[in-house]
C-alpha cells in the first residue's frame, strides 16, 4: 500500500465530528450550579475560566459537533489510533473470549489526553488567550497540555499533585521540554496552596487541591484561562474520537463488543470509548455492557455518593451533581495518579445512576500483576491507570473460560507506562503494598458535602 493510499484511508477514518451523549440521554443532567449562589450557572459565570466555544460545548445538547480543521490537522499525527486483537493474550489466558483494545499510547504524549488538550488550546488561542493554568495527577494531562501549548504558542502553568511530582520526574521533564512550568501542589504560589501547607507542611496533595490552585491563578488575570483534562462535558465530547474510530475499526473486523471496559479517574478515557456505543444503544442499536474500573484507594463510583459537590478542594469551581468522595478527600499515594480525583464526570455518574454502567474497584498490586501479564503477551507496558482496565479484562476472560462463553471484549489501553518504570521497578522489588479501602477517610470527606436545596 502506498503512503498516499494509506493517508487517504486514515483521513477517511478520522472523525469530522465529536459525539455528544447529552442528545440521547433518557433523562437530562442535573444543572451545574454557581458555587456562590447555588443557582444554575450561566455562560457569563464560566467566561473567566473557559473560551466561549468550550462553554457552548459544555452546555450543548447537539448530537454532533464539528471538529475544527486545525484540530483535525494536529490529530492526523497519530489518529486514527490503532485497534488491536489481543490474540497472544487470548492464547495465554486459554479463553474463548475475543479481546480487542484501542491503543491511545501512540499519541505524542503517550496517552489519550491530547484528544482534548489540543482543541482546548486551539479554542483559547482563537479567542486571544495566551496563558492557561491547569492541574495534573500522574502527569499525562499536564504533558498533553504542554504539548498543545507548544503547538499554539501558549504559556502553560501546571500544578502537579505533590506525590506524583516526586514519583514521576520524567513527566515533569516532558512538560518542561515543551515550555510549560510545572509546580508541586500544594505550593507557595497561591493563597490556597499556602493555606493547605500551613495546616499540613508535608501534604502529598490531591487533584482537588491542584485544581483549586490552578483556578485561583486563572481568575486572577484577564489574559489567563483554566483547562481541565477530565470530568466536564466538553472533555468527554472531545474524547469520543476514540469510540467513533473504534466503531469503524471493529466493523472492519466484523465484530461488535458485548463488553466495553476502561479505567476511570475523572471519566474521560472511559467516556471516549464507551459513549458512542452507549449512544447507539440508546437510539435502538445493540446493547453493550460497560464496566468502569477504579482504584480501591479512590473508589468514587463504588463507594462515593451521588450528590452535588465542588470540583476542587478550594471550593472555587462550580457545583456539579456527580459521584463524589467529598472535595476534601485526599487519597493515599498509590501510583495510578491519574485516578486520584475525588469526583466523577457528571455524565458518567448520571449513566451509572440510570443503570447503563457497572463499576469495579481493584487494589494496586493486582493491577500491576495484570499489567505485566498483558505486557508479556502483547508487548506493551500499560500505564498504571490502564492496568485497572486490564485487570477487569483478565477477570472477564477468566469468566468466559469457566462458562465457555465466546464474548467479545473491547477495552481502552489509555496510555503506555514508559514514564512509569519506577512504579514497575518498585512493584518487581516488592516495595509496593496494597492500600486497601478508605472508608474512614471517605466518611469524613462526605460529611463536608455542600447543602443544596
């Protein structure tokens, strides 16, 4: 096949629109509330944080939203991302299941996060914004926004959760290589960060704290906006390029998934793969089983409460109705830093409440074991976050072996673990431990949920 022919095929498979599941929800989402007034937010309320196009997407119920050509042009560097049949894993597991995975580790940042970082950077650039603040857990989102900032000549400020800042120095180096500034959070650079450190000078930080610092810095300057890498509707929207591509690729393989699996922290890589399939089912197409997999040390969907809560620990961000552990929840320092958020995307939470999504939680040792089993069969070392999805796949494949069921399983391998080798080194050396549940910490944090009439 010539390079020209391959380009034309890839171009035909690269989506021209994102899919918005709001158009097909059987019941609408609860409104987002202003944290000060507890009334539904307006576009003007969100204007200090986001560009107008992003606000419109956040509030939209339109099923298809066009992908701007500058964004598609950037996507072309690695999209469509590959879909693989995991034949060697199937053989190793001796399962009748057919296992497919969508591999997002081929992006320049090594994960699915550029799918939304690039459009958010583009919309800010088009509106004349020249500086963006954000937070990051494991560093995949910060890396992706740093990359996007370089593409659109934007200044990027990243507040990285302190425990990950020290665990993952190469992620910091990646961000700085693209010109971003990376600061351990909580920090002395914001009033909120200083207040956290005054109470706990050894704070390991949390995504809620880092978001609070980034939002505080964004609202303080007119030339600065804030960008979020998960949770919000527009982020879920941008990630649907994953599922839209997967549907076409699976059709080429003459396959349709019975079960779809992805890890969940804020919900974006899960939504990206699952929402186009759930949307098809909601419109009368084939039904699918959707399984969201989270860490036992941050069990948002399996132990959290479906309630209004702040998106950040500083209580500056809007209130959304979601599965939450409480905005004050600070998870233990497990290695899957991208899964440490106290809340879950409102759309994912809503679908869980309606019964369209199942959830599971695993501890970190069994996930690292699953990740290595996958790597030794398929040749790709998963990011610690993605090992949670792999663990659920192994369990489903084992069930198929026991039952003799030839189920088709599709999962999202949301990123590679090449920047996480210290975590694997520690696991192989027996230095990691299971961190168990967080029942007492969850109960304490949930007691501080805001009162909403």
